[in-house]
């Protein structure tokens, strides 16, 4: 039960309208579901931002742990926190509910198990005000067991700042489609994106692609603005890839993304998106397929084959050589050969051994010689991105 003092605060807040001198610069939407172990650190990181003029809209998605009490406590202690609650419906509807109550000029999303570096929001607001862009995308770093590392797509999307660009200027930006490391003009979100799909995992992928396609311009930042936690208890959606529903939802989301790309994107952007699907979206499931049943394997095999058929040479330049080889073998159900391939790449550095053939850098011939399945020569070429 939400305390009476919090309910009175919410009534005052909702009755205050959406304008006036007290309008916040930024609305931060935090969906919450059973994250009592992580939520205090998340909220502390937001409330400690150097950008003080913000509101934090915390939407409890029907939690059954101690999260509601934590939210209520923060709302009493800091008037910038607005607590909302709904019956369990998922992250997408929780975010949409938060947006309905947002008053800021800018809008951002934050998962309740993650954190924000202290000057991140100030930096992103400043960038958007200087550039006039519709949204900005900051770099993210993964946090695991107290240690930070960069996701594989960091070097592609965030090695250099690119301000005021379009997706046709830099299609490789599609390597980064997570929701929470970006900040939108609220008017752009409401007019051009509108909301998240309901009842499905990976609900952020399609809206983030739509934002790239529909923005007049956007900013890609080199600065880290998001600390993305890998949960020690392995309960996040991204850590459930062994589950069949997780895979089927990824397939469904990618199919919807493909329809959007076909309708709204240029040829070069379509190629970059298909390359990303092969390199990142389904390759992440291959390790699990080696341990799962035939139903899981057949589903993944069909999905990968679909996008390999769609992939032009322009798409394949966006795919790392490891993922080209692994995806090719998975699409043919060569699971025993995949075991050998996995071990080969584990024994390599992040950039595997290479050789030069007719002026092209290709994978060292050791792996092709080990396998019973012949690998097409174009699969062995290193990615140009």
C-alpha cells in the first residue's frame, strides 16, 4: 500500500498541469519490477546527477518484492520522484505510462537495475541544445561483478562523436539499438515514435530503429552516459536467451523491424540493419543452441538462414568474421562443427589470426582446414566496420 503522504503528493503533481516555471528540463522514466536489490543504487545515481532540474517517474509494474516500499521512501524524501503503479504488464506499458505523466522538455528511459554516471544527463542535454537534434545516443558500458567493460558495438557506434547526423550519414549507428542510453526531445517521441510494443520481450528494438529512421538529425556521443548492469542473479531478459520464448520473441521483433526497414529505410541502411541482425541479434543465441533441444535449434537455424538469404555483400561488411562463420554453420545445422569453431575462437584474441590473400585480410586458414564443412571464401573476409 502506498502511504497517504505519497498519494497526496501524486494528486498535487497530477493536478499541476504540464507547463509553468516549475517544468523540469528532463523526465526520467524508470520501470520497476522486483528489483529491490538494485533499485536504491539506480535512484541514487539519478538523484545525484549534476543536472538537478529533472523529474524521476518511477513506475512499479506490479512488483511483489520490496520495490514498492523503496519507491515510496524515495518519493517522500525527494519531491522530484513521482511514484506510479500498474498491474504487471511489462516494461513497454510501464514506460508508456511514465511518458503520459512526463513534463520535461527532454525524455529518457532508465532500467531499474542500471545506473547513470554523475554528469551524463547534463552532457546529453547540452549536446541536444547545441545541435538541435531530435535525440542523442550516449555510449554504454557493461557492469559485471564491480568491473566495467565496453559492449562489442561500442567501437562501431561510439568511438568518435558524430553530432547532427542522419542514419544515411552513418548507417553503422544501428549497431546500438538499446533504449536507455539515449535522450529524446519529448515532442519528437510523442509525434514520431509514440510508444513501445506490448506483450513481448525486446520491446525497445523497433522503436529505437524507428527513431533513427525518422529523426531529422541525431547525435552519437563518445562519452559514456549509461552503466548497464549484468545481474549477478542472471534474472534479466538478456540473460534468458536459453528459453524458447526469449528466442521466439527476438524472431518476432526482428521480423517487425524488417518490415519497418523495408518501408522507411534506404538501401544502405537496410544493409547495415541486416548485418546487425546477423552479427548481434541471433549470433547471441548460438551458444545456447548447442545445449538446447531440436525445437530451439530448428527455430534458430531458420531465423539465421532467413537473414543470410537477405544479406547482400554490403550487409556482410557489417558482420564480424567470427559471426559470419558461426552463423553460416548454424544455418546449416552443423552443430558438431560449431563446437570446434567455438573452441577455435575462444583460443583467439578478440581479433582472430589473419592472413593476406590477394590484398584482402582474411581469417587464418587453420579453422577452415579443421572443419568438414567448406566455408565460402567471402565468409572469411574480416569486417570493414
